[in-house]
C-alpha cells in the first residue's frame, strides 16, 4: 500500500464495471450455482488424495531431441502426452479445423557448457520452457528449471508449465492470435488453457497424472504466482501479475477452452479497471509499514467504502480478546459479543515482512505489507456480516470474508477517495500479496473461529469475485 498523493495514484483505465456471470446447473427445476457448496472447487469435490505421476502407468513413447531419458525428461514427455490427448478430444468442440499434435520437442541442460539450439537461440544457460512458433516445437531445460520447480512446488507445477506452453500451440493452431495481438493476451490465453487442462486432470481423466483439489491445486496456483510480473509497468513484463495469471487459470478451470478464447485486450482492460499499474513516484514500491497509525487510516477507509450501522471498536493492545462467542485468530481477532477488532500490531507487522533476500529458487510465498493488511480487512468484513445478521461461522462465512475483502481492496484504488477517508491507497503488487496469503494459510478467508475451506483455489476465487464485482456479488454468491 502507499500514502495517498495529491495527484491520482492509480491508472484509471476504464470506468466500466465488470459484470460477473455465474455458472449454474439445474437441480429439480432450481438453478444451482457452482458456488452453492463452499466445499466444492468450481463444481468439483474437494479432494485430498495424491498429486503427481500415477504409479504403474507406462511412460510415454514420445521423444525429444537432446533428451537423456532422465526423470525430468520422462516427466515432461508424460505431461505432453496427456496434454495432447486432452486437446485431441477437446479441440474440435470449441475451434474450427482439425487438431494437429505438436511434432517436435527439445530438451537441454542449462548447466552444460555444450552449446545447443532451440528456436534459433542458444540453449547455453537458457533456464526456460517455451513454445517456438518458428518450427511449431516445445522445449524445456531439464537441468535447472524443471528440478527447481519440482523442488519448490512439486511435479504438477512442471505439468502446469508445459500445459501453458502447449496452450500457445493451440492458440496458433486456432488462429486466436496474430503478430498484432498484445503479448499479455497471448500469455493470459495460455494460462487459461493450462487451467482447462488442469480441470481435466482433477476430474481423473489424465493417463499419467492426478491432482487433488486441495493442496495439489494450491501448489500449482502458487507456482503460477511465483512466475509473475512483479512490476507490470516494466516493458519486459509480459505474463501479467499474479492476480491476473491466477484469474486466467481459474477462468480455464471453471469455463473451459471457450472461456479462454474470449480473453482479449478489452477483457484484460476491464479486469484491470482502476487497479494500479505503476508505482509512479513511490520510492517504497508499495510497502507501507504496519503501524497503529496506518491501521487507523485503513479503518477510516473501510468505514467509508463499506459502512455499517454499528461501527466496530478497535483495540490495538492485542488479539487475545477472550471473546465468549469467537476464537482468537491472532494476529487479528473479531469479537461479535463486543463488536471489537483486536490487533497485535507487532505480530501483524511480522506477517508483512517482504521478500528482500536474494533467492536461488522460486519464491514459494510473496511477502509484503498487504499480506498483513488483508487479514485486518477480513476481520472488518466479519463485523459487516454481523451487522447484516449473517452466520459468522462456517465455510460460507469465510468465503464471504474473502470476497468482501476483495471489494474493499479494489475500492482502495478509487481515484475519487479523499485523504479524510483514509490516507492510504492500493499499490501494484498488493493483489499478488493477498493472493499468496490466501493460498498459504487462508486466514483472510476464515470465519470467527479461524476456520477456512481447504481449497486455496476457492479462497482466491472468492477474493477475485470481490475485486471484480461488488458487495452484492459476494452476498448472492455465498448466500
């Protein structure tokens, strides 16, 4: 977050309000939303079984130039085999023409001194996986990239990356992109196609792989978060922020390939709405210290954005309130009996620690101030629900809290807000920090007892619905 400035601190890209459409099915003549059961994941049951390669399944017969047949080449080729099988059956349902499998694959070791070639560039020290339009091929670094991703997020993260790259091949085949198509659109579509394939795996339909919809899917999304554009104003930023990447994956997982084909620059611009895209003159790059003063300013902002008839009291002496009808959820607790939000400021500030150390591997968690502020906001949303006489315990309570926190978060970026209504504003990267926290422990998506649903996908999806919607979106979705 950042202090508000005299000039507008956000890019007011569009004033159009994005209307969310809910997927529904019909049961006994009644339209039932896929969000009806909070313990489901976009209509699928929450599972906690294995994630990764299936045992006892023969390896794929596919081959790659330069491959050595090590475990990472086998992992990559088995993944591509499943991805190709998926598109073989799905492609004609949404796109014209006939599906043609990618004919060439390349493998290299970025640690080796021997110079190889992929897509007319040297593979020397090339830590990457990519689709090459020049010869319709896909390549990967088996020496650094795939082992590093596996260590940080598990083997399904490698499958996710290759599903993204294969998405570019499908994009080219279906003529969804041209030379004039913005790179961010191509990348969002590829993320979306990867999400569609991951649903196929979650449904148990893949030959070589399986994934559970709790921890397994959480890790895949965390990998997507890690490989993000940390500064979207950087000209080299082409993949999108973590929030944008996860959004695209969730569109694919929920709506399938047809939803991916609908992604264009207008869609991305609508989703960005008034959200900040540049740090501007903010020397702290959006890091605002967690202090009692700044929390008071945030409380003013929350009150103006989502007012309630009975304002909660704030106690900054700690989060151990000894509440008779709630559990302490340190570092911030909401007590319905006294309508009080108690905060352990020091503990909350510790949660806000940024990732400043140089990391050899992918960061498994995005640290920073909004990781803390979103928890504080979520406890206020429990006070909002209390004012509306809604249930304060249970899965839907936690998901409503996440959703309403998303609404408040987006409104913090409004250029019409005044300093009197809270002297702070949303910064680029804040949404990414919130998403990472929701995937990590989900405290911002918990009820008054600190309980949350096991699916990080569902927690993030609720937050995303709030950011892109409004309070009514949350009320209707999690009624």
